[in-house]
């Protein structure tokens, strides 16, 4: 793919995440094209159906999250990297959940979506492990428990400040216990 076509595709996917995250099924491919600064033909050249666009947007969202988590894992303070990723997963979840809700049945590209989701989980597991080894995250926390907490917070409705405070409280609970 030419670099300009790749750039257009990336802009379309970023715009789709915004549009569908904000408007759900009411979001239109025309609005995606407008926000991406491309014509509707460019959108359909890359994604022949709205469903294909949504699926590619989910894969992009998960892939970027996994890449960011892996980069954090390779540098910096382990506990801070874990907490940043936890916060990002909670704050980015509404857009991801809105995208997933647009898919009425399992995705045609379920393997690609599943592979991207697995990459995220592996990156979170690595961050959790590094945080625990550094003594900055509770030693008895599992990735399954972390995911359950993220899902619960991601589905919380209400004032963003209250959700952010709840994230702070959960992360305090994931800090090492004084006896550890």
C-alpha cells in the first residue's frame, strides 16, 4: 500500500473510532469521511461495508493499545506503566464497547479481532508481572481479576470525575499490601 493510501486509511480508522464511539450505529460513513478529510469513495475503497470499517477500527484500537502497553513495559517505572495502561483501558473502553455493540453477530474477521485482543491481554499480563516483581503492584492480583475490574469500571455510567475517582480507589487496592 502506498504511503498516502496508508495515511488515508489510518485517518479513516481514527475518525471511525471517534464517530462510532460518540454516535454508535447512528454514526455514518459520510461523517467518518468528513472527519478524516477524505471523500466517501476513499472510505469505501478501503472498507467496502460499514461492518468492515467497524471491524478494522476495533482491530486498530486493540493493536494500538497493545503497542502502547508493550512500549510502557519496556521502559520506565513498572508500577506507573501498569497504572497508566489500566487508566487508558478504562477511559478508552466506551468507544471500544460502542464499536463492538455495532457488530450484531460474531465478526467475519473474528480471528483478527481475537488476535489483537490476545496481544492486549499479553501486554497487560506482562505489565502486571513487572509491577509485581518490582513490588509496585499487589503480588496476589491476577490478570483475570485486573480484567474484571477494568470491565466493571468501563461499564460504569455517570459523571466522568466519579469514574476517575473510582479508578484511583481500585488502583490503590491493587497497590502492595503493607504486609507484602
